[in-house]
């Protein structure tokens, strides 16, 4: 899942840079099966992720970005650590006269991790995604943002529809609060994967709805600190996880 504090409608100024580093943690002791019925798993799973994201204002009309994660996952007696997928993309204006209305296109590049483990860092497949994002209901101290994204995978993983709705409110001159609801819904075109050395076939598709709440503090010299909490409130072939993240961002 993308970070709840990510925003896809805003473009940087030409020559502007932004770097964000975030640490995320989630844990789960229950899961939803393929029918959406909740079960206790009998064990606790953990996931840590350190995300590095860089954006560059290539021009007034285009912002370039790249992102990747260092991941550690533990479930039962198994664990895996390593570099996750690399994401490269571009964001462009849909309205030449104002910011906050954008399209986005990106590619997902696997980094060579194993696809044959019971616990793995990702699908290990190339993918690409396209999105439309818009800020609306803009007020002096608040705004809303909606994003609609479609992701296509090469091979067995099912294609995905990823909508999100976010609301941001200025609490003080330096503090913002936000709330968000995100979804990931598979199109149902996933194919079974037979994993060598593992005694079952894996169907790489899932649905999940997540809600998140957080705050962000702006410091001098364009530094900022963000804190977020999130919960998976419904799913299919997904864990009922709860977690949080802390992020540090710098613009120049």
C-alpha cells in the first residue's frame, strides 16, 4: 500500500527538489479469506519498511519522481529482508494555469529479489500505472484531494484499481492534520502461481480498504516531519493489519 501521506496532484516548481524518507511498521494477527471472512491466523506477522522518495521539478509542466523501499517482513518462523521494487514516474499538469490537477504515469521495476519464497518482498514482476489526481474544496485552511489509479502487472498478478480520498486541515501556522481512506481492488484477472519448493499455488490478487490519520509539522528552511496511523478495515486475501509511519521531508 502507498503511504497515507503521499499526494499525487501537486507539481513542484521548475528546478525544485524534494526528498522524503519514511519509516513504516505494520502488524497483524488476523486475515480475511477469499470470501472476505475474517479469521485469526494463530501467529503475529510484522513488516518494517524504510521508503526513500525523490522528486524533481523538471519544468513547469512536469515533475519527475523515483521511490524504493528497504523491507523486513516476519511471519511465523519465516522472514525476509531486502530491497523492494523501484518506482519511476512523471507527473504532469492537466490545467496549465493552476496547480492541484494532474496526471501521473510510472513504471515498477523489480530489483532481483526471489519470487519463490513463502514470504517475499513483492511480486517480482514489471508493472506500470496511470493516475488522475485533483485537489478540491479548497479553503483558506483546508482542502480535499482525490486520486484514481490503475496498475497493470506483467504476468500472474491481477491488475488493480486504487482510489483514495484525503482531507487536510491546517491546525496551527505550523501543524496540519489529515485523514484518508484508500482502496486496492483487484480486477480478478490474476493467475495461479506454482512456487517451486512450496506446497501450494498462490493467487496474487487481493482487495483491501484502509483508513489513516496523521499530522505534519513544518519547520524552518523547508523541513517537515509527518506522523501517521492506519488500519485495514476490510479485505479479501489480505491481513487485518494496523500500523504507523514517521516521515522527514526536505525541499530546496
